[in-house]
């Protein structure tokens, strides 16, 4: 059975992050399976830059247009991916029409807001509980996130929506691509406070530290750590070449719910060093592919001894096909199937 699926997200290009990657790969796979996808994203509306993070665009006055889009599309399944303006508008739309929907929990929103604006965590999680409360199911990437949300008072049905990697794009390559003193320790991602990049750049370790990415903290970190190599934002083939040229991927974040870049590195034959926190604990489940330690220097040192083939083989267990199958099976009918049959029957009688 093919379905009309509405997918609403505030996270979209020009952002390049795990949320956008997951949404793009999932929707593409659903379309290849024959499903009709209505993807509602900020670029379809007037937007303003998010304060302190201009690459994130926030949709303005979006309820009217979103309502018209969904009314015209008549979705059979509705998924709200994020808690921003579009997510709020879609939530309002569904509640006003008594439509069932699912949501997903991608980022530690409360922690990010606390880091950036000092809003108390209790306020942030109060908002998140309110936002997700009407959802039939909330999709989470890992068991750690599920446990945390349950401990924070979420009463929803929590279901798994994992992540994937493209092993035909991320694979071991010639490390001579980077002719810098080795070992090369690399960070890849947003250059922002919530990524805790200072913890990586402050390490007293041999070789070269490379930062791949862009973001609001870039100039600050360049000034503070002049010995590090900042190569800027990369995508496509240049990104894959940089990742594969590293000797270890350092993932210092304390606030990520998953961390797809870790899978990208492992598929490229590059081991991971990280803290033992949500995200890394769920991804680096074998000590053959990474090291998790409260002492990040120790984690880096030990990860450098790991085998590239073990890393690659581990990553092959993750696929976007499995990820998409999980997502699809989690969706719920926007209108109960029995009610939909009744509605159709009434409509047919009326036409007759």
C-alpha cells in the first residue's frame, strides 16, 4: 500500500547536520518505495535567522500557508520532526482537525537553550513534554534517549528510529590526501558551543588537530587555538576525503542524541574517541571501533590503536533502508482507518 505522508521539519538546508541528513535519506527512500511525500520546510516560507545562529532559518507566520498545503495534500500519515515554528503550526493544525500524528526527538533542545540563553532545563523540558504530549508516538534514536525522556516525565509511547550510513560514499581512502603531521585527530560538525569543541582542541596530544565545519563559534576558536587547522565547511566528495584521511575522529559533544558523523567515520575505517555519554554510548558499542572515556586524551590515544577493518565492518550494520523501515512502521493513520472508510462511504452516497 502506498501512502501520502506529510513530513514537517524546521531543520533543513542550508543546515547540514544529522537531523537534515536523516530526514533527507528517509524521505528519499520512502519516495523510491512509491510513497508520496509532502515535505514542508522553512525555505517554503518567509524566514528570519535564528538569534545567535543565522544559518538556522525560522519560518514566520506559517500557519495559514501550512494549513493550505496540508488541506490540499490530504495526508494519510503526518510526522512532525521538530519543535520549531513549523512544528508548532503542524501540531496546531492536527489538533484543530482531530488528526493523529507522530513526532520525533532529535536534539537535546532544553540543553541547547540552556547553554545559549541560560533558560532553566526544567522550563525547556516542560515545553518539550507539552509539545510532544498529543503525539501518538515519539520516535527516538537510541535506548539512552528513551530512558532519559521517561525519567523526565514523558508519558508517550516511545519508539525507535535509528540512523544509517552510506558505505558507498564513506569508505577507506588514501590518507595521503592530507599531508600534515600525524596522527591526525579530526572534529567534523557544527562549530557551536553545544558541540564542546574546546575540549578537543585543548587536548595535549601529538600530531595535528583538524576542524571540519562552520558555525557561530568559528572565529572564537580560531583565535583561541591558532595551532589547529580549520578547513571550513565541506560537503560531498571533499567531506568524504577529509573524514577518511583522519586517524581518529574526536566527538567531544555532551549533548548529541546520536551523532551520525561517527558512523561516517567508522565506515571510512576511522575509529572514534568520545565521552561516555548519550550518543556515543549507543553508537560505539564495541571497544574494537572506538574508545569512550571521561579522559578524552586517553580515549584518543587508545582509539588510534584500533583496526580500520573492524571499524568499517561495524558501520555496515547500519543502513538507511533499515532506518526508513523503522520510521514507516512507526507512522499512525491520521484518521482511524474505520472512520476513513465511513467518511468515504458518506462521500460516495452524497455524490450518488
